[in-house]
C-alpha cells in the first residue's frame, strides 16, 4: 500500500473520531463509527491477512448494528 493512502486513512480516522466526539444524534455516531471501522480495516489490511482484517470490520459493523 502506498504511504499516501495510509495518511489519507489516518486523516479519515481522525475526522471520524472528531465526528464521534461532536455529534449529538445517535445516527451520526453510528455512521462515524462504521466509517472508522472501514479505515481500521484498510490499515490492518496492510499488516494482516485479508481474513483477519475482514473479521475486524465485520465485528465492528455488528457492534454498530447492536448499538443502533
């Protein structure tokens, strides 16, 4: 993965973290949390195999669905 893409994903995670802190509606919180798990998936895909990274994103989305 090119280093530029990693920095874009890190900025995405930072923006979604700020969104989670500032959002008041629970729907926006779930959207930001789901987007954050996509960013974490891309970052872990760089070091872990596809199967383990997919488990991380699916577990995150299931927790977001439970919170919703």
